């Protein structure tokens, strides 16, 4: 089942934010994340806040139905307009994630986007993305999304190998994600991403190379590649514990990452975040960059997280409880935290160090600066940016990013 929400302070029923949260807001971009919590089946590795029809049956009734979900989520967008008051910012990015957003009708996704447009306005060059399951779209669906304003789409490919997909409990057919890229291009999508996962039990280096070759050959302009993390409580974790499938070790993960970086670089992709590669600067995911650079975003939907001006909050997880709160005119927020200056400093290091332009050395305390000197000597930081006052990871540093971050935040 999905992981637990963090602890925090109570959320006001109105959703009101402290006055300081909007100070200087005009200088920060604003994005929206729209969470669609429905999936046809639950993948064995997934601990996201998603629900199948079976899991929702008898625990929310019509309030949890995906048939009226677009209207429910629109209510939260209108709540956001009230909470943000006369904030003049137009929305720079919208990202619809899940779950499987494309289990909803294309018209529902377009209506959700339309509510944001009506309430806030969209920047002229706004990036509008949805995730999609390859088996839940067709050319007509993609054309409807594009006509409705979406200009970026991300397909969950994971692997090109049937036996790997089987371990992950993915139901799409090998080759279908690649076909989806062509269909999205034909529908007029300027930017297309493929999501890949490496390190699945039973996957070989050859399997991974074949997956990368298939992904590159499909012609996307963005590829995300994530190491499989086996979360406690998932079906895959139980299978590994029972000895049904082997656990992939850290050395295999590192080897797969090196293969990915080499293959993608040779194909014309450049890394701009540890797990993300793009063919051009314009092909980068601007919405994710809002997260990584500590900008403002409103997360609408069950379990969605938001951040505005140093205030972070999160919604109740269950679709029924979420819909009930909005139907009663209450914020669906379950809790929040007010970030201190130290919290924000640490988060900047945690997130910005993962980016290709790194973080400013001026963010580091004396112990962190000492650690940075060691990291430079160990070949984990690039010398030239370091001399200019920035910590930028080398390829070796990217393999050890979590450890480098832990040292630098001291």
C-alpha cells in the first residue's frame, strides 16, 4: 500500500497560508501538479498513492469515482485561487501525474487544465505535461490532448524486455511505448519523454542496453532513467523476501547508470539532473526544475504535496476523504510545515547538487566546505566550476550523489 504521510502541523480548514509565504512571489515561477490516483492494476514495485477499482470498492462510494474526478480536482484549483488571493502570477508549468492519468477521458484532463487556465491564466510558453500508460492511449486520444493544450507527454516504458516487465508487473506490450512516441509526434507534441527503470531483478546488462537502444531509437527528446528502489510493503519486496527473485546490488545499479550515461551521450542526450537526459535545453522538464530549484507549486489531488514561499503541505491520501473535504468546503490538506532558513539551505544543497550546474559553495557551512575539498580531491566534484564557486558532480560523483550530499550538508 502507499507509504504514510509525514508528520506536521494541522492545516487550516480554509487552506490559508501565512502572509510571508507570498512575499516576493512575483519573482518565483508557479506550477501546478495534478494527481490522478487511479490505476488499472497495481505494479509490484509501486508504493505511490494510487488505487485500483478493487481497492476503492466500498471505501468512498461515488465520491471516490474517477467518473467525476475532474470536477472534484477543479474544486481544489478554485480553492487555490482563493488561498493565493490576488497573486498575479500566471501558471508556468502543469504536470498531470499518477497513477495513470490517461485512465480518465482525454476531455477530463483537458477540463482540469481549463480550470487552471480560467482561474490563473497560463503563461504564453507554459509547459503542459501528462504522464501516460502506453496501453491507455491511441492516436485519437493523443490528438484530443494536444488540441486541448497539452504540449509534453511522458510514457512509462520501464523496459523493452518482456521478462523484466513481468517482474515489475507492467502490463504493456514491448514495443508499444516506442509506437506511442511516433503517435504523439504525429499528434503534434513537441516534447516526448520515456521513463525507464534499471536494476530490476533478473535484468542483464544486455537487457538494459537493448532497452536504451529501443528508447533512443523511438525518437523522444527526453529520457528519464531511475534505479529500481524496492520499497517495504510492496509486492516486489515480498517476492524478494521469499526468495522468488534476486535483489539487485548497488554495483549492478552503478554499472547500469554508467551504461545509460554512455549510450545516451552517444545518442546526443545531455544529463541535466542525475536521472534525466535531454537532447536540448528546451527539451528539459521545466516542471521538475521547479521542484529542484525550490520554486512554488500547488499539488492538487489525494496525497499531493505543495510548496509556496517556504510553506510545504500535503493532502489527505484517500480519494474519498479528499473529495469529502472539498464537498464540505474544507481544504483537503492533512498537514503542513513551515520551513526554516536552515531547512531551505539544506534542501537547496540536496536538490541543486543533483543538477548539471550544481550548487553554490556559499551555501555550505565550514564542515561542508571541508567535505567539498575532500570530494574535489576524490574526483567527485568538477575542478573548473569549483574554482568559480560551485559544486558540480563528476560522473563518479553522480554515482555517489547521496553520500556527497550527506557530507556537504554538515
